[in-house]
C-alpha cells in the first residue's frame, strides 16, 4: 500500500467506501450478512481507512462498521474513520447532534475526519464551522474536511476552519474530470489538501474502452485496478472504492502497486476526451 502524508497525517491511497453497506438511503437488514462479510474482508485485507456518512443507510452503515471493528477486536488507534454530516443538519445545534449520533452508532469516542457531505443553498458556513471547530477543540473530531465543494466554497471553508482542512471529497474518475475543469484538483494539489475520489470505477464504458483493456492486459490486472491505479498515482489523490466481493476488495487494495508508465498515464487521461461517458 502506498500513502499520502499531509500536515503530519498519513493516509493510505486506497480506503474502503461504505455507500450501499447496510442499504442505500434507508437500512436494508436483508443485506446485513453480506455487508458484514464485506467489512470483515476489508479489515482482514488490511484496509485502515473506512469512509461512511450519517446519510448512508440512514446511519446503519456506521452501525455496521462499529460492529465489524468490535468483532475483529481491531485497535481503534490503527483505524482512520471518516464520516459526514448531512446538509440538512448544518445549523449549529444540529451539527453537534449529528456528530453525537454518529459516535453512538459507531460506538467510538472520536471521529478521525468529519466532512460536510454536500453544500446547501443558503447554508451558513460560518455557523457550521463554529460548531465543527468546537468539536475539534473538544476532541470529538480530529480533523475537518468537505465534500462536493467547488473552489469558492472550499476556500471559504479554509478561512473558517481553525485547523487545516484535510480533504475535499469529490467525484473523480477516468471519465469524470468535472473537478479538474473547475480548478479544485489543481488547487488541492498546490495547497496540501487531499482529493478523495469517490465513484472511481462506476462508469459504463470501462469494460469496452480499448486503451483501458490494453493496459490492463499488459499488467495482468483488471480494468478496475488500472482505473484505481491511474487515480492514486497522482499526488494528493486518494480514493475509496466499494465492493462486496472479497476478491475485488483485495484487488482494489493491491492497485497502488501497479507500476503504470508515464505513457500509460497519459493515454488513460486522454481516453475519454470525447466525453462519451462523462455525463453518465
């Protein structure tokens, strides 16, 4: 596994995302066995960064992570847990309530990284960060970040945060360069902010893209692994793929070790220039 280090904080290039673990927008107990099996597989494989949110399965994903960690008797200090406050909970008192609820569901004493999940029209960022900063001062949260924030909102958040912002979590993949075009990626790379790429391998043309498949074959790897390798070879970029398949969980984890050449990186970066999948 390769790592990124910023502000004396070291994070693995690939973490484990938990969207659909335990359900989507509401809990789905029928998939709890599969969800727990996926979390167990991730812990056994060596994942230490787990990304979740109060929105995921209406908090049930957080509960399952807590169960899996306790079941595995994993040392909490060796894990890095990211969760997020939903946009409807950004008022001062609601931020505290959301954080306490997440801590309760996780059954943990602190959150390593707490993000604003989405910006909301009319939100009062100053009020939100007033609460978030207090959570850091109180030791409930170690680090702060944002998600889906454009450059203007990211800079506003930097100014309001009493501690250095760790990340802007954004959609970023081979076909989706929207946050490259709006300047967020370059700004983060130049200002020691991690880009956490979500939905890194969810695009329809992956299996049929000729260049991607050629490069995968050259490295005896899967197209999914090459797509992840292309992301994490970039400075200040980490990613959080999700899978229920133990084979894929291990393959994703190993993607950082694929030695892409400069020419392959260039080919991959230009393989979707026509935009055939950028909107999907």
